[in-house]
C-alpha cells in the first residue's frame, strides 16, 4: 500500500511538473508553431518575435509576425503584422470564441513582377492551397478544437506600393514624374469577415482563414491605391500639357493681334 501511494505521488508530481512546464513555455510553444505552420503555408520563412499569453485575463498578444516576399520578388518583407491582440471569451464548449482580434500598425509591401503578378497574390495562392475545401472542413475536423472569431479589425496599415517593376500598360513612369518609385499611404481601419461563425472552424485552420481574408482585403486596397496614384499623376501631367498648349495658343493669338494692328496703322 505504501509503495502504491508513493507511486501515485510520483505520477501526480510528474503530471504537475508537466503542466507547469507547459504553462511556463506556452508562449514559446505557440511562437514556434506559428513560425513552422506559417512558413509551410506561405512557402517563405515566417518569423514571430514574441507571444504573450495571459490566461487569467483571457488575452494573447503576438508581436512581429513577419512574412518575407516569395521567390521572384525583392528581398523585402511582403508584410509584417506589427502587434496582434486577441480577446478570448471564457467557454467550456465548442466552438471556443475569440471576441475580437486586432492587428495594429501592420506594414504591407505591394510589388508586381515582370509577368504582372503581385507578391500578395502569390502568398494568398500559397495560403489557399493549404486550406481544405468546405466539405472537408465539415466532415474531417479531426482532433483540432473548433474556434470562432467574431470581430477582426486591422488598424493603421502602412501600405507601400512599388511602381518600379509594375507594367503600366504603355504609361511612361518617368513621364508621369512620380515623386518616388515607392508610394506610401496609411489605410484607414478596416474589418475582415468573421471566421468560423457560428459553428466554428478547426483551430489549425482559423489562422490561415483570417490571413486569407485579410490578404484579399489588402490586395484589393493596394490595387485601388495604385490606380488612384497613377490616375492623379496622369491627370496632373495632362493638365500641364493642356496649360502649356493654352499658353502657346495665347501667345500666338497675341502675336496675331499685334500683327493685325500693325497692318492697320
């Protein structure tokens, strides 16, 4: 009996030690998993600076989620998400709910290769290849718990548009006199669609689904901003040419008037 009790104490002590180890290393475990799974999904070497889990407060903070450009583009980062904050809802049943996910001050680079394909599109395609079809999601959830994310907000995105390798469909970038080959703009706060609402998605698919939705939104906004910049510059250049022509015609008219009065004198 004594030996049995000693054995149970040892087992309990080992379990307790394991739980304490898991709790004390939870931040690092999540961080390394994000790097591993992110690199696999995007097919680039994803890095994460830090993860801080506050179980009592029901919150997670992720800093420095960085995704390099895919092959065929510059050596710069395609995007870095700055700080990600998750507010978790206390729940004892699935789907486990994230009340809000906020991405604060991300930096996004929009580049286009010589074939006209954007870096963000390549990353999105890589990511979508890792997402199962809807039928698989519902039929093959596996051991992963179901999670739903209600509100997703992206704040103060620093968008950098690189015009250098962009196909401008015959427009001369030098003629347009862009102030810089790279144009920067801060996007207003925008929301992405909820993920896994109402029935939940397997936890290992939630992050990919969130990033997929966010990339769709950012790519759409980047294209629109690039179009706005080029249109504004084209109009400005056209106005300059019209003004030059107007001045030229005005001078010609003045000369003709002078000649007219000379003849009549």
